[in-house]
């Protein structure tokens, strides 16, 4: 094995022992003879996003680490609390690597949640099985916003950085390690609504009756998520996806006021310090906002399945990469059906600047063998 040079003779590497698991925190040091380190090739996903010539589209799936896998279900039985699973370094690493060990996707995404930063911002919350996110003290007034602290990831979520560092070493540049954050408007929606919502009446009432209060909250999230993206990148994330899942509840004119400026602010600030970090933006049901999503300056726009890939590519232009956009429900179909949909999506996306993915996360109950087939077909494609 080769080691990064730290002296002219030997180096001690901190690596997991084959005889131990992440759960017992045991590590062993290996003394290695130093050789001149070879520059590792960039992961396929990064090359594709940057417009380089690639032989096939890279592929990973949203929610690929999680509920459909038997190995994840075993962990859930032992650790029923989602927050425990997502805030424990060893569990985060183990769960994040489950799909990598089985399917070898081109992107390995951190197992976490967009709400993870909230505790560090003085917003108590939990994620309850069968109910989803619960914000214990929803924000409604300017005084509530004043109590929200800007996020310090180093102090609040050190386990995220530790997990990303381990993932980067484990994956060893054979795939891109992906981090992710929530977008300001989507995070604001959760903390104002008190959790998930069907009608978003509380956040819209705040937006339309007290816009200054909402803008103050959005600014805190924008500043905090900028720090969080930089933190993830500094600890091993090679690309970061921004989820603005609920931005599409806004009309175009309201998106331009309450979401777009903050997304653009984040992207601009991150590009100042991490110009080569690819940023991906995903918003569910984004067909009416595609052109506006591109105005954020992100490197990749992820399309959901309600947008025809060819039309989406045309509307966005070929200067920006696209991700997606197979309907997650397709994975319940026959293997032939899955194959046909994959080829249809890749054909419509055209050569280059395309990350093959679903248009949303994998659904509960998806047959694991169909996920395996998805990856098998995708990785056999050649342009």
C-alpha cells in the first residue's frame, strides 16, 4: 500500500482494523514504506459534471442508503431513533457505506438529514417514526427569530465531519463522496410550520404578512448553510446537494423573493472559497421553476420525474449539468421496464453533463433486486 508522504522514511496511518468494526472504535496503526504518491483520477461523477469526456453517465440514487435495504432495517431495529442513527459517527459511516458495498454507485452520500443543524441553531426538534419531523417550538415572531443562533458546524455536528473524513478514505476516490444541506426556504418551512405540511399556510402567512421576519430567518439559514457546505467540503465531501424541496410551493414571483436570492447567496459565497466544489440543487415538482433554478449558479439541476428530460435539458441549456430523473415508482416494475426507462432517460439527456438518478428518493418497499438491476444496467451503458 502507498502512503502520503509525511517524512522521508516511514509514516503511521490511522486505518480501521479488519478485525474490528466501526462500532467498537478500535483502530490500528500500520507502518508503511513510503513511495511517491500517485495522483488518483477524479471520480466519474465529478468529471461528468465538469463537462469532461466520460464513457457513461455516473449513477447514484437519492435515499440509496436506507429504508429499502434489509441491512438498514436490522440497524433500525437495534437503534430505533433516527437521530441516534444519523448523529453517531459509526452508524452514519456504516449506513452510508451499505449501498457502496453492495452496488458500487458513483456517488456515496452522507447518511444524515437536512434538519440536523437545527439543534445547533437553538431550534429543538426530533424525527419521530410514523410522524416525521417535529419542531417543538415553531417560529412565529421576530422575537422567535432573535433566539435562532447562526450555525457552527464544528461545535454542533462534529460527527458529520468525522463521518465524511472516514467515508472519503473508505471510498478512496472510486466514487464521489456527497454531502448535502437544506435550502433556507425549505428549512424555514419546517420550523415555521412545526414539521411537515400539506398547505404551508403558516409559512405563507408569515411571508405575506410579516416578510421582514421571514427574511431575517432566511438570512440566518443562508449564512449557516454556507458555513455547513464549506465544513462538509473541508472534511471530505466532493460535491454537495442542496435540497429546496418546498420551494416549489411558492409561485414564481414569490420564489424570486423568498428562495432564489438566498440560494444564489449561498452558491456565490461557497464558490469564493471552494470554486471547484460542484453544487447540485434539487426541488421536488420544479417544472415551473426550472429556468429560475439555473439562475442560482449551481453546477447541476436535479430534475424530478414530472419533467421530460429532453425538455428539461432544452429549457436549462447545455452549459449546466442535469441529474435524474427516473420515476422512483419505476423500480417496482419489471426488469425490462426498468431497463427501458433508464435508456430513455439517458438518451434524452444526451452525452455528457448528466448524472443518472431518480427524480426523488427510493420508496419504502422497493425490491432490493430491482435497485441492483438499476445499477447493473446503468453502469453497462456506453455513450
